[in-house]
C-alpha cells in the first residue's frame, strides 16, 4: 500500500474536477468522504478518470490510498475546472494553514502530483 496526502486550499467556493488515474486499485478521500473507490489490476494513465467536486473556501484534506498487485505503483492527479482549464484558485500544500498565494509553481503541482 502507498499513500499520498495534500491539503487543497480553495480561495473561494469553486467547482473543480480531480483528473487522475492509479496503478493498481485506489481509494480517494476528500475531507474524509470517499469520492472514488476502484480495485483493478492495470497501469495508470494521466486524466483517465475524473471526479467533479465542490470545494468551499478554505482548506480541504485529500488522501489517496493506492494498492499494488505486482510491479511498480503510482498515481496521477491534476486539479482543474470542469472545462479542463487550470484552477489557480486551488493550491495544494502540506500545511493546513498555509496562506493562499497562487503561483505558476503551485499550478504545476496541482496539475501533476505523481508518486
């Protein structure tokens, strides 16, 4: 099993899509609520799966639990608006109270968290 965790800081109430995939099965929790749970044995690809979520202004907890059957494990994650455009108002950090200042770097992290 592998875990990946980040806080998502939303500057304002916003609708975004978690574009992701994983190798092999995974469970994704947003603020403790399961938003994705799929067990299978196949490799991952960027943007293969998606879950629309509504984020209220403030910090949110995002946890990936990824299980691997054989070989390497991994995940892809990109946070974007429903039309696929960047969502700079949502900043991933490791701090629950980090101030929100969108930057090109934080947008790049949001587009591609790979483990």
